């Protein structure tokens, strides 16, 4: 359990994305990109990201971060997440020429920081998760079609059809 004095330090180190109960988004952000090749973030899921609907919607994949090439439901790459008992299951969540591709990468605990990276190559995407010591936790690769070079960054989003059942907080910091 994180003590309040440590929580203040963590909140200063990270950008926080709060998805409020009854909402899908942590806010509306527009961050255009052109010819991006690499995205790297330090991520910490708070304990309040664990949820249980008790139905098929537990399998829906929420969105964490990534980037589009043109429109995101046509060509995009990002990390997605849902629950795996008391851990967070992490997926690659891509649209390849309009077709959705989802592959589980790993399950990680809450309240622990990890580094998430997306590499964009000419013919494929590579998604990688490491712990804070650089140990590989999970990896995925998916083919990339020829795409436009412009698009926009993608930010946390909860759900498919259901909204957040309670407030959820994701700490995310850009890493160079």
C-alpha cells in the first residue's frame, strides 16, 4: 500500500489520467503527429483500475496510449488493457487497414511502474514492456500497412460499450 507522502511524490513524477465513474475518457486531448517512429511512456496503474462487471464486457479492451496514421479506426497502434483477476492484462490494440488486431502481451500488477514502448517501422509495429530494471516483461509485433505519415496521439479511454464503473487513475509519464 502506498503511503500518502509517497503518493504525492508519484503524482508529481507522472501525468495522471483520471477516468471518472460513468465516463469513457480522461479528457479530450488533441496532439497531432507527423512521421513518428517511437513512443515511450512510464506507466503505473492504480489499484482502482481493477473492476469486475461479471459478464462478457470484462473481456472488452480499454485503451491506454498510442498513435494513429490518418484516422484511428483505420490505421493505428496502441496498448490496450483489461483485467486478469487482480492484475492488469496488457494487449497490443491495432487497426490495420480497418481491421482490428488484439494480442495479449502480458499481465502486470497495479501500483508498480513499467516502461511501455511502441516502435514504428516501415512494415511492422513492435510493442514492448519492461520493468524499471530493463527486464523484458512482454513483447508483440504486428504487420503495418503503408500508411499516411500524419495522425494524432491516442490517450486513455475506458470501454467498449460500458463506462467506468468507478473512478480509475492511470499514471503516465513521457520518457525520452
